[in-house]
């Protein structure tokens, strides 16, 4: 692999946001002259979802609050008419060429990789669905934009980047890299709001299996009270799950906050009572998810690094029972929200007033 001494794309706005995929999308699209807020990127990409996942080869159940990695990017590109070029390969040499060529041509690149191997990453947990934007490199380091909590504009060694891209396991991709262009100029997001909202609502209301959507939250409500039987180390697993839910967004308030804010922005462009109902209910859901995470942390007692659960006693089932009750409420609240939002797709568009 041969690198120039210093290659950097000019005109990069290296703002880190709350979620990795929307952070990378923001970098790539701002370079194309398209400025969208993080909630708007998330909502237009129909990014909200839920999954409860557990299997024999997992250390602990996984709660996911969004669509699977890279689906948001594909949704957004298709909806806005963006040119999405995706490269995947099993060859490390070809993978580097797929990145170096657009960077050399002055275009930032998105990468999907395993965050565990990145030098700057604060929490060393394997996650193969992490996404960053790369805007340059030198003889030693790659220059990336990651989330705000990971530092925004950061550097990682080329060796660590190669390991992160080559990693295999759940949610990983084969050295995936991608670029985005707006071939017809910046699109108008307003005309895409209703299709994005109804697509997200329909997927949430009619999941193909019981682990997904509102059915997945209801399943979590039944199973979370049994989590002490699912772990050999509740002081480790329960506070970690709560920490990831609330700060990592795997199943907590982060993505509900983003969707609430997306609906608020949409209300500035579309005045509709169903949109107002969805916004009100997702504001309620975000608060309930924060309460759920706190109860799970309480059940585990003090976490490994003391971030959460300081007041709980390890092995206490009562907070998990209360968390299950809150999750039952969440299943009903989110289902009602999505039922209201799905009505935006009515052919007559009764009650919808376009503003601005």
C-alpha cells in the first residue's frame, strides 16, 4: 500500500453528531452543498425501528433502536435522488484503493467498520456496524469524523483502520466504503417527508417477525424481567446495557429523541393533526426509554466504571419488573404514534397543509 505524505479533502465541515451513520452522512452531504439537521437525516432515511435480539452465542441480549446498519444511508439516497456509490471487497489492497481514489479526487468517503479497533474509540466493544467519514490520510494516520462523543474530527493509525475495516462478525461488511453526490443539485426535503414518515410507520407496525417494531418492544417487556437469569455477572451486563441504551442509542432514548425532533421539524413544513399526535407521543416515548435504562442500571448495581446504577443492589429483580412494565407502556405508546403517522399516506391528504 503506497500513501502520499498528506492527502486531505478541502472544504470539510468536521462536525460530530449524536449517531455515527448520520454524522458520516452529514459530512458527505455538506460537502455536496446539502445542509440537513441530524434529525432530518435520520427521519428522511426512515431510521427508526426496534429489535430485541438474543441467541445462544450472545453474551447478553441486544436491544436495537434503529434500522440495521447502512439501511438508513440507502433509504436516504433513494428518497432524495442521490448518487450512492458503494464498494465492497475481500482484498485489503483493493479496499485501500477504493478509498484513496475518491479522496485523491477531492471527495470524502464513508466507511463501515468495527469500532473496537479504532485508536480514538472510548469504549472498547466490538460493533461492526459503526460508520465514519474519512477525509484524508498521511504516512501514519487516517483523518476521520466520528460522533461528537467520540471526539468529532479524530485520527486513527492506518494499521488500526485496516484492522477495523477487515473485521468479521455480526453486522460487519466487506471493507465497505461509499460516496454520495447530488447529481441534480441539492434536493428539496419537504416533498419527501410524508413518504419517509409513512414508510417508517408501516415497517414498525407490520414487522415480519415478533422481535421487531412494536412487537419487539412488547417482547422486551416480557423478557427484561428475566434478565438476571440470562447473566452470570449482573454488575457488568445490566449497567452496560443501560449505558449503551441511553448513551449509545442501541435501544434507548437517543433515536426516539432524534425522531421526536424530526417530527418537530416536519411540523414546521406540514401542518397536520396526525403529525402533532406522533410528535407528542414520541416525546413521551423518549422520556420512558430514559426511565427504562435507569431501572435496568439500578437492577445491576454500580457499573464497571460507575457510570450508571450507583444506587442499586446487584441481583435485585424489582427494577427489572418495573422496567418490563414501562416497556409494556412503550409498546402501546409507540404503536399509537405510528398508527397516527401512517395516516399521513392517505391519498386525499386530508388535514395536511403545506407551509413555508
